[in-house]
C-alpha cells in the first residue's frame, strides 16, 4: 500500500465522518462553507465533494494519487502562510493568528 493510500484514505474517511455530524453550520465558519445547501448540516455528499476538492488540490501532477512530495509541499505552504514574519520559525502568536484565520 502506498504512502498516499495509507494517509489519504483514512484522512478522507475521518473528514467525511466528522463533517456529516449534524452541527449548526453558522456556529463554525469552516462547516458553513461546506454546507452548500444551507440546511445547517454537512451531508455525506457535501463532505465527499470537499474531500475530492482537497485531494485534487494536493494532487499537483493530477496522476490520481498524492505522493509524499506533494503532501509535504502542501504542508510547507501552510507553514509559510503561518510564518507571517518570514523568519522560518512559528511563534505562538503567528500560529494562533493562522488558526484563528482558518476558523473564519
């Protein structure tokens, strides 16, 4: 089993399970974005759509799998977004700021 399969399949299943829980979408902004029909919950179809979109953004060469290199490149991009002063280190304030922005 490839690295991508071992990592992505369980992550997508966990995401789908978590996102299908009936939650008032307006209470948590990321869920509201996924709740495309506006019914206040994220359905399995909505979760699968989000998971496919996330997978497609990770699969940079569009070969149908996410390599370790592609996965690590995405993590590096997230690190750079959080490192607002560009010093190559995350201070608590930078991490907190990025996490708060992600909740919006």
